[in-house]
C-alpha cells in the first residue's frame, strides 16, 4: 500500500516538474540568449527529461502493479488517448532538446549560442504545443480513473 502511494506520488511529482520545466523553458526562450540563460535552459531541459522519464516509469509501474489491472487500461480508449498524447509530447520535445544540445558547442568555448528570431519562434511554438497538450493529460487521467471510455 505504501509502495503504491509512493509510486503515485512520484508520478504526480514528475508531472508537476515536467509542466513547470516546460513553462520555464518557454519563459526563458529568446533569440540571442546570454551564456547564463542558455545554460539555464539546458538545465531546465534536463530536469524536464528526467521528470518525463519519471512519469513514464511510474506510469508503467502503476498500470502493471498498482492500478486497476492491465485490462482496465488496455481496453479504455481514454487511457490509450492519454498515452498517445504523452508520447506525441515526447516526440515533439526532441526538437527543443536537440536544439539545446547543439548550444553546448559554443557554450564550451565560452560563447553564447546564436539563435535567430525565426528559430526562437519555432522553438516557442513547439513549447506552446507541448504545454497545451500537457494541460489535457490530467483531464484524460481523471476521465480514465472514473471508468469513462470503458464499454459497459
């Protein structure tokens, strides 16, 4: 029982950290960031990645060991929509992450990365979409937890 509660807690904490990191990334994003701003964005993206991984691992544990049983989830289209949306967010997040990894090269040389207005705008749009999609995840979770979507 305690293990189940801890896994659920880590799942929720991962969600909150992921969402917070995405919002912070979006807030910090701009063309021509300073060295410190670029480093902060990279650090924030690392937190986002670790928190997103926590959501994934604890989610799998909850489905397999601590939830309503695998059948409850696998036959619920709301759950499948939630998982699909989460994976789509993960796929979208590759673009900002790869961009931030590329920033490491100039940062190693003590230079700020050069980011055009257009690139900053594209990154901003991707982050906006990720944030909007993240807002939908708890709604899907609440619907799913109440059995909405299951065949009667």
